[in-house]
C-alpha cells in the first residue's frame, strides 16, 4: 500500500522523465503575448537590482523562457545585459528540449536542480499543480493498494492535520487536498530570496471556494483524455490552494502584494491590451488566428488561473 501522495510524486516524476506524449498545453504555448506580458511586468520589479536573476520553476518546453528572454533582449537591452535566467527542473529530458529551444541565449540561461541565494524573482506557470498532495476525508487519508484501488487509513504525516486545523478545514466533510510539498517549495523559495519576489501563476482556488470541490480537484490526463481514477503513465495535477501559499508565506517572510485572476492580470498589462487591439483591427489571417488564441487564453484560462505576487520582507 502506498499513500496517494507518494504515488502521485512517483507518477509525475516518471511522466515528465519519460518519452511522454505531451498532454499539457500551457498559456505561453498559446501565444507569445503571455510571456511578453509577464516579462514587462517583472521588468519593473528588478530594474533597481545590480544583477537580477529570473528563476523559473518548471521550464516545460522552454517556450516561456524563450518569450521572456526575447522580450528583454529586444525591449529592455540594459536590463537584459545584467540579468541571468535560471530554470529549475527535474526532468533531464525536458531540460534537453529547453536547451535546444534556448540555444540562441547561451550564456544567459542556466539550469539547476537546486535552489541558491539570489536577488530577483522566482516565478512559475503551472508548476505548483504538479506537486503531490495528501488526500484527506473525514480524518482519513487516501492510500492505493497494489491494484491502485482506494484504501482510506490513518494519516501518514501529522503535518497534514496541522494544516487542516490552521486553515480551518478540520470540520469539512469533503475531500481536502493538502500539498505539503507546496509548503516545502515555498520555504525554499523564501529562504533563497535575499531580496525579491515570488510570482505564481496556476489554476487554483482559495479557502472560500473549497466547497465547490467536494470530491477534490485532482485530475489525470493521458493522451489528452481525462481520467478520474489513478492509472499508470498519467499526468496528474491538483489545483493550487492559493490561501495556503498566502497563509504559510507569512511564516517564511513572504507578504502578498497581488492576488487576482489571469484574465484581469493580463488585461491590466498595457502591452497585452495594445496587442489585443492591434490584432482585432487586422485582417491578416495570422493575426486573426493569434486573436482567437488570445481570446481562448482570456476565456478558458482567465478565470480558473490565478496570479499571486509575494514580496520577501
Ligand atoms: C506543466 S510543465 C510547466 C510548463 C511551463 N512553465 C510553461 O509555462 O509552459 C511542468 C514543469 O515542471 C517540472 N516539474 C514538475 N514537478 C517538478 C518537481 N517536483 N521538481 C522540479 N521540476 C518539476 C516538469 O518537469 C515540467 O518542466
């Protein structure tokens, strides 16, 4: 018998390390306007730093890094000349793909599997949702037997119960997912930020939305099909609990500056709005196609995705 948390950790690691048929489709893969909007936003926070680092958690195909670096090289040459970009990942297969895509930025971009002290911004898009969760219901935790059947037994880590208590979830009779790994990452981020920000984009919820997910938020994908039961070779994700990141962030010296949804965040970026306007006035087929991708981003991701910016005190 294995806890669902351990099984998810193993499955996600295997999924990203295998020669997977890619089942995820992220905002930067829809259009470069996403990465440009992020870059223009982050530029203002790092302008004063002598040697700023942009530290991306989970680089995926490297597309977000490519768009951010392109933006800085073209529109912020002074900042570009002093900045370094670091990708943190555990998948050597994906790191090879990232290196290939980012070849033209050799010397500017680095890879790491460890945190290190830095001044700048640690950021991620669709990283925290990959982290494994403990699944709890009525004081019991979900385990899986050898046939991946569900078994509910005593909790494997007392910290899950402490989290439920602190977050006020103790008496909820529903499935609650507790991501202790999110807290461990948050702590590492905070400890290594000498000065700077933590910036998270992901699909997620807050405590007040929790009752909308009585069966939890876990989903598994294989070959773009959605599976509700655990099976081998799946990409498994859980929505990110942003209230948890905010509450425990305080313990680690991270203060919330911004929390909003992706649609509002993007529509507040002048660059993104200008691009939307320009594309909507154009009749070039390529622009019409890009406009439709931006609308998909705003409509299908805009509400579900949240944006959190924390400052290291
Ligand atoms: C969905 S992809 C991110 C996509 C990318 N940020 C984008 O916007 O296109 C998740 C990435 O996080 C990495 N990852 C997932 N869990 C990780 C972990 N525990 N430690 C390090 N990297 C992890 C995966 O290898 C993959 O590169």
